[in-house]
C-alpha cells in the first residue's frame, strides 16, 4: 500500500489546519482565485508543522460547482505537498449510500480520512471502515462534539452512562476489528471544548486517533496527549478574522509550543 493516513499522521506534529473558506473575506475582483492562492501558500508554509489538512465540505458545497472544483484542486495540492487530508463531511446513510459516499472520498483520494455520523448504526458505518482499509485511509466517528448543544443528545442517560460513552464502547470493538499501525483505522471526533470527555474516552478507545476540534474560536485549550490531532480552523486559516500568512505562521508555532507540553 502507498500513502497511508494513519502512519503518516502518527509521524507528524499533532496540529490540523481546518479550511473553512469564506470568499467574502478575500479582496479583489476574483475572490475564489485569491482564496485558492492564499490556501495554497498557507499549506506550503505550514506543511512541516501539520498532521493533516481538514476540508469542511459545507463551505465548498455552498459555492456550487465552482466550490466543488476548488475543493478538488486544494485536496490535490495538499497531496502534492505530502499532507494527509481529512474530508470533514460528516457522512452517514444506509449501506448502499454509505458505500457511494466512501467511494467519493476515501477511495477517490486513497490515504485520506473522512468524518462520519454514527446515528444510523453499525451497518451504515461498515462501508466506510471497509473503504478505509482498502484505500489506506481512516474514519473519524462523531462521539462527543465541540458545540454547546452536543449535550442535548450526547449526554443523555443510557443505562447509567452518557450516550456518547455508549457510542465509544461500540466504537472500541470496531477499532479493534480494523487495525492499522500504530493506531486503528477507526478514530473518534472528540471536541477539545470538553476536556473531561477527552480524559474519560482515552481508556475506552486506546487504539483510536482522536480528531479534536475546537481550538481558537470555540475556546478549547490545547493539551498534549498521545493520538490527539488538534484542529484549528478560523484561528489558523483566518487569524484575526482575515487571510494573513505571517499571523498564521505565528499562531501555528504558538499552538505547537502548547502541544509540546
């Protein structure tokens, strides 16, 4: 197998660049062209400091066909730079549709990862796990998300334990069933805004990488830890609310100092 997501991110720094493009924040007569140039220069500048680049699909989808084309070009650029890619699409559907989603992401871009929603259950997740194994990729399953409203459902009592912990217990079996080196192909999304959940979930999911959103705008504080991939989007892609390459370099360096412990 060629490029493998799990082994690549395990050997890199623990910082993930989130790309949530906002064309209105880019000057000039062609904001998409400016955005693409800025994103390319930023990935080039930060490449040695990143575990991966995470593309938030909704922001590209909102731009229509030009957004899809931009997404394809930026994913290709990241791969040319040797950067692992996370497709942040939070997919989830019945088996045949899940298989199509997996082909469109994990198998179209071997060695990449995809975020998925577990609400439909194991048979809806299996196509993603199988595609990740075939393509050298990974799957990050939503477990405890960073938004304040996550408690509405994820913290509900489920037989004496919160629902998110029940999800993690099922996820642990899937992580064992889909091994890679040095972590499983089955990871978890655990918001950095819930540090207590990070501590609770690590012994439950000892083989899983954690994708940890919430740095910057959502207020999470970075902390070192094995298998924690900390994601920063607005605070790193648009430091101070605008495209600024030098400010992004400084912010990345600050995050890495904190993550070094």
